[in-house]
């Protein structure tokens, strides 16, 4: 028999782990009522083990399923789903108190190929987990078709097979989607050739996609639209202060969604007025921290950011506390559009907005390229089309002088 700090009475073989579990819940940012509910579930599990004369080491996945079934049969409606058990089980497994789950899933040939390709990209090519996550659906699609045709041994994969796959898929995609598929296919074919899965390189069978980027203008937002997005954040609330700081960072500094999610407390140099950006390709670059962005960040950090061991700047406001993902940053922009009643845009539209506003304020193309962290000025040139004055920087003297 024992008692936790919040007054919860505990009984059974899990009693000695309850104080640590209570502290873990507090560290993850759970509210007092949620902590009590979680500890009640923890106590119910402990008493169930005691009634069955089981030790924590005998709490297998099958026993957990039985515990949940009995709770549902007894009429309980709270804390009866497998997902509700994940937090206590993760905690107990980390301590070695209960056995790890048994992996009974047999990997398919496609899963094995995908796992090996993932290992190759991360360990040998230096790709991030985020990069692999974005290309995984396309890789799985291609491997599923090719393995279905030739089995797990792809030695008979031909250029015609590759062309048929790409022809069919590209007809269903936008230009950007087709270009991304081509890039993924080339990478996958290089890997298959390197590891000896295919006898000859088939990269030449992957065609190029016409680059139409210079035929359209970058889709920046009008100042009135930006103002509506920012004012949609209720800065009297913690989530509003967080979202305002995130949106302003994207509008003023042109940050990508992944760069916002990756921002760490140590990246903010308040004395020098700079911020370290963890960009694409694992590049690290410093940018000046505008006063309005710094003020918004400081307000969020002082009054709204949950206490958390994670050093990332932007955290979830609902427990469990933890860092936001790039997908969550996209969701913040989407929700702001909905609140403001403007057409839905993504973080990259805010990046375009930052670039076009800098040009309209008199910044040069090289200065815009430096803020956006473009490797080549040719990438930045597309923004010159939004301002005729900026085009003069690119104009070359006519040979022979004026006519």
C-alpha cells in the first residue's frame, strides 16, 4: 500500500513505480486532473496484477489486452483503449520493469527493401529522417510494383518497366509532384545498382520534367492578408502567443516549416540580435533577429512556453509536452487561414511573402538570397518579376551600345 504526492492510494506490485510515473506525467506537462486519471489507471493495473498473482515481469502484451477486455466488460468507459496504455507501458519498459513488446510482424519483401534503403540513405548519404519520410510513399509505390513483377530479386528490372511506372504515375500528378517522383526514382535506382540488386544502372531511363517555375509569379500574400493572419492569433492565450511568434518568424525571416520546428533555445542570441537557422542539407546559418520577431518570441518564452526538458523553442500546448513537427507547423498556418477567413496557404507562401516584401522595400537580390539562404542566385531571380525595378539589376548592356 502506498500514496502518491497528489493523494492517490496505490496497491499492488506497481506501487513502487507510481511516484516516478507521477513525476514523469508532471514533466510531460499533464494537468492535475489528468495526472489523477492516469494514476487511477496505473493503480487499477497494479491491483489487477495482484489479484492474478502476477509480477510486473509477467505483464506481456497479451496480459495487457486481457486487462483492457475485463475493464470494458465491467462497464468502464475511460482508459480502456490500447492507446491509453501506451504511456504507462513505455515508462515501465524504460525501467525494465515489464517485458518489451514481441514483434510478431513478418516483414514483406517490399518492407525489407524499404528498410535497407532507409538505412543506406541515413547512414551513407546523410539524409535526415524527415527527408526519408517525404520520399517513403513514392519509394514504396515503386518497389511494390517492381517486386510484384519480378519478386524480391530485381535483377530482371528493365528500363521499360521503369518507363511504364513513371508514365502512369506522372499522368496523375502536378508538375512539382512529377519532378519529385523523378528525383526519388533516380535515387532509388542508384541504390539498387550500388547494392547489386540490379545488374546495370537504369538512371538514364528516368526522363527530365520540363521546368515551368519561371512561367509563374511567386505567390506572396498581400499586406492586408498577412495582417489578418497575424491578428487571428489570440495573444491573450498561450497557443495564440506561440502561433503569432511562429507566423511572424515565417513572414519576416522566410523560414521553412522544418526550420521553425527545428529552432532551439540555444539558437537565439539575444545579445547579438541573431538567430541560428538549421536549414536544408544540415546547413547552419545566422540571420539578424528583427525586433518585432524577437519581441514576439520573448513574450511566448516568458509567458506561454511549457516547462519542458526539450530545448526546442516551439512546443505543444497540450500534454504530453514536446516539440512540434514540421507537419504541426503546417497545421498552424492552415488554422490561421481558417480563422482569418482567407484562402488556405502553406508556410512556403509566407516565405514567398518575406522575399517579395524585402524586394519592395529596396533590398537587392543578393540580400534576399542571403536571408532565404539560397545556394545560387538563380533561385532568387524569380522574385525579381514581382518588381520591375529589381529586373534592372539583371539587365545586361546591349552589345554595341544604344541603337
